C-alpha cells in the first residue's frame, strides 16, 4: 500500500473538485457548467436563502460570477437546441444530478417503493391529475382533488396528504420536478421529463452502485470508504461491495494518508498538482466540505453549521462560509444577502490560527466583492464580530 502525505491528499482533492484550474476569463457558458458537473456530479438543494441557495454557490466557487439563468435553464427547462442537463432526485440528499445519472439511482427508487407505505387510491389519483394537467405543484394537485386530502396541522412540516403522495411518487421515480416556481416543485411524469433512452435504461443494482462509487471517487480523488459511501448515501453493504469491486478492477488504489485514521482509496486517474492556487468562499453544502469528518481530516478545520443553534450559543454565526485560499481553509465568514437594502452583509469574519491575516483580508475582500456583484448587490457592510472584522471593514469601504 502506498503512503501519501496529508498535503498531497489535499492537492489531489482540490484538483478533483476543480480548484486547481483558473476561473474562466470570460462569462461562463454551458460548456463550463458541464465541466464542473463532470467533476462534482451533483449539486445539493437546500431551501435556506439567507445568502444564496445552496445549488448556485458551488458553481460560483469554481467559476466566479456566472449567469444564474445558466443553471436554471440546465435544470428546469428543455428544448431541442438546449436539452435539459440536470434532473432532481435524492442523491447525496435532495440534489440536481446529470440526466444521464438518473438510472444509477433506480435501486434507491425500488427500495423506496418496496419499503414505503402509501394509499394506492390517492397515489393513482395524483398520477391521473398530473398526467392530465401537469406540471403542477402539490397545492394545485390537492385543489384538483377537491381538498379532501388535507391533513390536520401539526404533522411533520404540516404537509398535506397530497404533498406526501407527491413526495412518495418522486422517491419511487414516477414523478420528478419538471420546473420550479420560486422554490416550489412542479411535478410531472418522469417519462415526460427525461429522454426515453434515460427513463427506460436499467442496470443491475451492483453495477449502479459500483458506478456511483466510482463517480464519488472521481469527485474526491482520494477518500475513505465512509467518504465514498456518503457522497450518494449508499447503504453500508452496497458501498463495501462496490469499493472491493473497484479495488479488484484496479480503478481504486488503496493508500495510507498521513494522519487519517481509516484506510483510503485513490482513483487511478487522480492527479496531484505540485501546488494549488485557489480562492473560494464555500457553501456549507459544497462537496468539498459537506462531510465534516473529512473536512477536519483534510484541512484540520473543525466546521459545523449553526443554523439550528440558538443565537446566543452560536460561535461564528448563522450561515458561515469557509474561505479557501490556496491549499488551506484560512477563515470563516458569516454572510447574509440583504436584498432589500442592496448590500452583502458580513455579521462576522474569523481568521484561522497562524494565517497571514493581511493577505487573507486582501483576498477575502476581492472574493466578497465578486460575490456581491454576482448577486447584484451594491456594496458590502461588515459587522463587529470576529478578529478579521476591523481590517475587513476598512478594506471593503
């Protein structure tokens, strides 16, 4: 078994995630979007919009300012000239995945159909309504069904029975998101959203799991089995079989990484650049940092999102972005897009121990300025919290 240093593991990962290449010199295009998706394979969806919704940010982190409509069109519209590139499904969690990857999640759809209970008559009624009138939101579907499917308030998320039916049919692959209105899903029959060659494609479960695991390995470059398993949230037994198969085929190479508790696996095509000159604000849901144990092992960076922590108990802030500079995470920045006031608010900014604070402030100011421009905000206002705040406030004036 080969041994590699922690620094090499970081460079392999950063290169695999697309941070070793310069950002486009001109406005990013569909080609740039496809290149990022070829690396990260999925974009996590999340409803929090305090700064920017989760699926938009990983592209900005890698491409810089890009037209948000580029992703919207790729995910939620379809035409002969510009066919749909992405479709929604439960991958890492609720995610946008390349259309071609949809069949790889078929085992998950079948498991859900086998283990979940539904009301057959309601499910059939929902499918009939969508078939006749879709794409529709859950509320509109409930209206078509006469409102008889409402549940009393107090249930999980207060969802109606119609919403539950839509989500069940989404999980089994019978419905998917045709488009969105705001952040509301508009459901349609999956067979009308996906190309026939994708919708009708079937793979043996082991082959689907093997391909998902290889995609996770490509996205990470080097990773432990739990890291690979977490990328698509595979069951433990399925993940271990897939890893063993990929090792036997020579696709994955066992390696020992300095300081890592568990054995790791390096994809045979992974590259280790001599250095990485990166600069990026990272969403809490970016693939580079979403598995917190891996983030700590890679970057010696202990990171937790504090959205659900009561405000008096928060250490760093409500929605904190790690700041990547070169090969290290050097700061944490609490960010809020105040759209009404037209400013990007920074309630807190905190340096990691031992960093060059002067350089961090300069680079962070440039990245925040770029983010504000991308979001169409006219300025940056820095608050009082954190040791970086005073110098950052001066730099951002």
